């Protein structure tokens, strides 16, 4: 079964960097994914790691890695849904 979560467009997912470029606030995104995916699965993940310096652009896709309680690593596909930091996250069904 495919699991999808949606994050509201929220300022906590944004970090402004030079020249007006907006990037994802990686620690905040990781925290939000850990909380939402943990609630969805009914278990507390060990952690979530996402790439740094992801430029916020609607449609931008990147992968994060969730570490399950047993140590297994699971890929989480993240898509930015707008230019304000909104996102969806999906754990592919084959995992």
C-alpha cells in the first residue's frame, strides 16, 4: 500500500538564502516527515535524512531516507507542491 502525506505550505519549511533564493529548511522538513510518517505507520522512526540546499520550486522532486525502528532504510519521495514550501511525501509501495 502506498503511503502519501501532505505538508501544508508553512514558513518553517523555508530558509531564505542569498539573492532571494528560497531553500528547504532541511532539519524542519526532516522533523515534519518523521512526525507525520511515524503517525501514519504507528511507530516512531529512528530518523529521517533529506538533502541540504534544495531550492524551492513547484514540482521539484527529491528523495529523503527514513530509518525505521528496526534499522531498515526506506526511501521517501518528496515533491514540492508550490513555491512556498508545501510538499507531498510518498513511501513507494515496494518498500
